[in-house]
């Protein structure tokens, strides 16, 4: 999380209610608002990290004690419940991810969600918005996220799909569409596709991160 004071408390309360046996680990990337104060009493561990999704997620992975580790962005919420999740994990998948659903009522968000889900099933490559998850055995054998400033989720998927197909959870993760609302739908879609293409062609994640963050 980073500067999510308006949303983090509500998310953690819902997660605790929905997954009462889960270990809730929150990793803050240097928030300058009241995010940490809001989150601390509602989680099992509040960790601090230098900013960066890969670095923060790896910090949390080092603290986790469970057989499966789920990585959730602070602006997202999983629609699957504990009983459904237990059924999915019954056959011990190595790794997987959820379908995604952008919040908001605009038709454009439904279309974007459809194509994200179609692409991720076809390519077996997920983004962080899809709540990637991994067995402890998987992370011990193949490693955690590459410490890169962007595309860590894509890199992880491409590494693991060589060893086992992902389990795709049908119940979606509801994630914020604010990126599309703030930057514009067409502009954001084009930027994401161009960034992924550039990554495939070998452009360094550091350069891609500067473009993504407008620096």
C-alpha cells in the first residue's frame, strides 16, 4: 500500500471478516498520509519497505507463515470467499491468479475487464491487479518477485508458466478503475499495451517505470 488512508481500513475489515483464519500482512511503501495509523490495528503485521511493488511484496513474503501466499493491492478486493478458496486449493496448485473486474458502471470498464481476462487466460500471464498467489513450495523453488520497478508481475508469470499452468479463480478481484478515470480510458489502454510490448522487446523496466509514472 501507499497513501491509501481512505480505503485501507475498510479493506482490512472486509478481509478479516471474509478470511478469518488468514494472516493479514500489510506492507507500506512510505505513505505520507494516515495510512499506517489506519492499518496498524486491523492487521497481524505492519511492515515498512522502500517503495516499489516487488520490494514490498517480497518484504511481506518474508513475514508470511502460510502454505499459500496471496498478493493483493490495496485498491482491490477479492470476491472469492474462504470456503470457495479452500476448494480451489484442494488439489495443491503451484500458482495462480483471479479474474479481474474494474469497478464503475461504464461499459468501457466491462470491455477492458473482458480483454484483460481473455489475455491472461490465453497467455498465462497475470497482472498484480489479479491477486497472484503462490504456494510456499513454489516461492522456495523458483524465487520471489524480481526486484524491478515495473513488470514484476509479468516476469513472475512468465517464469512460472514454464513449470506449471496457473489455476485461474473464476470469482473476480474487484479493482479500482481510477487509473483509467484519471488518465483517460483510451490513453491508459494504449499506454499499457505499449509498455508491455516494449518490455517484450527488451526495454529495461527502469525506463518503462519512468514512462508509466510520468517522470
